[in-house]
């Protein structure tokens, strides 16, 4: 009962915030909306109010969850340029209301001229920054192909109707938030450094950006119009493709017209697992997210985490120990399954995970040097990604995570086309044992090869209870994605939190190396911190971890949309 009362108060606060003039620019107040939204006939939760509004309007017009997904995705490319994208990629989990689950891998691919040592100098050392900045950092984008492929299979409304709202947002402009103004100002130097003609970049201007400024993106509107008119060919062929390749050739990029024309998304069999009576569906490689999440959830079943509580030293210690082992497996065994034989069955084997759980000392931290990846002989992504969750009135559900990798990707805008390119090549292992920008290690499984997809941490997830939809969840956060999803799920299932409470809760993270627990500022009491340090843990505070956007089906059948308070994220629902 106390959870229900807290949730209702959050909803009232959200509605009052809007009706008293505190809403986002250009935002209507006709639907239940805010950081928390409760509704029965549809829900959209995304990283930006304008994108959420686009998805909600599509649902109101009779569109299904996939239609809304397409609208939200293209809208985010306009209103959330740090991670929303045309020049990136991602992963989609889709559960139909009949219970059938589909997953689509539209992760970027290495260009055809890529090779394993492409980021090494003559001494075999990694060239600093080359996989992060400039045209050479970009893989072949998958976002547009992914949206169109999903729409062709499951969409109900015409594609042009779904793209038109994003065209209008780009053409007429939208009012930026305070957080966006700070970001544009902070990244100005990088934008100037990595673009041939900075005066043509819409996010660069002489004076500082301020909250409420209007951002108009005419080149991007024309690019979106070409996709509206010509579908996939409007991006991967013709003028947009030519502009993209010209941008690559003007620097040291290697994406060709042939790379663009040949790109294809891949339908994958989802990773599935059971946790405390719930059925979990998540993403298969080239994402490591699904395997890691199911490993973590299965490991947690060996410990009475619910009894220990959500922010106790015991719980944080145990979760960190599980994460330490899972990330060791990730570094060695996970990569694009089209190129590498990923040992999925072995990694999720109950006997193997039992041995992993038995290695955990409940009172003492393990040194990461003593934690090794699974030996096969023993068994038969700035963190500026973005996630959105959608449920339509029929009960179809979308969990989708997409990115251009670190904030604003490679920082390169395609001149004349108005969109940013990714820097996903950094997600490959440039050299075994050398960490990427997120500190993640890798080896042969994730080495660079032509047309190979780089390993991702994205973890779009759908959970069932008693064969009915229960939760739709995901987050950005680079290497912290998997642990943020894991923690959010435990917050609801083990700690009886509402979805909004689970999303708002302070987060922590361990990834094997570097050997410390990252914790959001203010997450721990002095007592809990001292207890963890006494166990041998190193604690390092940091800024916010992830931005979880999720939907929970409550016992009465209504939907609770939870938008992360760490960003401009917004939830809207249809009563």
C-alpha cells in the first residue's frame, strides 16, 4: 500500500508540474505525463519530451508499438543529437501481445576496408584518439536500415506519416533544455576541431547556448525528407550516401558507397532466462548485454539479496562480485556471433554459474587479478547512448537502445546532411589487453574485421510474469548499461520498489577492471562505505550512472512509465 501511495503522489506532482507552467517547451498537457505516468492504453518513455510526444501521438492515431518506435527514433535524431541518431545503430526487442518475441540487431559494422591493426602505429601501440574522433572512428550506420526493416515486418501506419513529425521538428526547430545548452557549450571545441567548416554545424554558434534557444536543423530536415520519400535508399544510396562518403573521404574515413549499400540489419534469437519465476528476454551478440544480464540474475539467485536490502554493504558487495566475474567472461568470449563462436550455452550453464557463485566470499572482496574468464575446456558502448520503452494499447511492447557511442559520437557532422556520425569503431578491441574509452578489455573475439559488428553492452530487456508482459527496461551508460538494468530489475523484484523508485535509486557498478566499485555521488552512508572498504573494496564516486527509461505492468493491469530524473527523459501515457 505504501508503494501505491508514493506512486500516486509522484503522478500528482508530475501533472501539477505541467499544468502550473513547468512543462517542457511546446509540450501539451492533455495526457498523463511527467517523470512518472500511469495509464492503461499506451505508454512511451524516452530521453526527450518532444520524442515522447511524437510516439504518443502515433499511438493515439492508432499506430502500434513499432510505429511509435519509428517515430520516436527519428525524432530523437533531431531533438537528442548526443545519442539519438541517423548515423549510429542499436538493438530492438519486440514482444507481441501473443507472447512471441523478436530481436533486431542494427548495430554498426566495420567498413570493408577495415583491418585488425588499423589503430596501431608502427610500433604496434594504439594511436591515441584515432578510434574516437574524426571520420576514421565511424562504423557503417545501421539505424535507418533497422527502423525500416522493423517497420516492413510489423508496422501498421505508412512510413511517411511516422517520419513527418521529425521533419517538422528539424525544420521549425525546438526549444533546447538547460542540460542541452550546457552540453552544446561544453562540446563546442570538439565540434570545431573535428569539422571542416564549423560555421555550417548547427550546434556551433558564436555566443553560448541558453535554455529555451530554438534549434533549427534544415539540412537534417532534408535528409529526413529523402528517407520519407525513398525509404532505405533515401539514406544508403543517392544524395545522402554521397554526402556521407564525401565527408569520410575529406578526412581519413574509410566508409564507401558499397559499404552503405550492402549494410543489413540482422534478426537474432533473443537471449532468454528465468529469474525467481520471471521470464527474461534480452539481446544476443553482437550485444553482450543479454548474456551478461542473465548471468547476473542467475547468480543473484544464490544469495538472499531481498533480505539484505537494496543499499546495504552485503548487497553491494555481492553484486560487485557477480559483476566482476561476468565482465571477465565478456572480455574473453563475447563478440559478433556472425564472426565468432560465442559459447552462449556454456556461459549460461547452471553448473558453471554455480561454481562462479561458490567463488564469492560473502565477507571479502576478490582481487580482480584472481578472477579469470571461463575456460571452455571445463564445460561441454559516452556513455551517451539512449533508450526508450513503448507499450501500445494492444499490449505490444518495444525495448530499444540506440547510440552513436560516446557523446555526439565522432563529433563529425556530415556536411550538407546535418547528422552526426558514430565512433563505434572504439568498441572493437584495437589491441588485446588495451581498454577502450569505457575501460573495457577485449581480445580476439572482438577484434576488427571487415563487415563485423563491434561488441556492445546495450541491454534492451523485456520481462514476463506468468506469461504476461511485466516490464520493459533499458538504459544508456556504456559499460554500466548491463549493471544498471540488473540493478533496476532487482530493485523491483527483490526490493519491492515501484518502477519510478527503481529508476530513481542511486546506482553502483563494477566491471572487473579497473578494480573498483563506481558509485553515484551521495549513494552511500559513511557506515556502508566503511563496511565495503573493510571487505577490501575500493570505492570511487562519480557522476550519474545511466538513464533508465522503463515501463512496469502493475497488478491492476495499468502501466507505470518511469522516466529517469537524471536527464530530460519524459513519460506519457494514454488513459
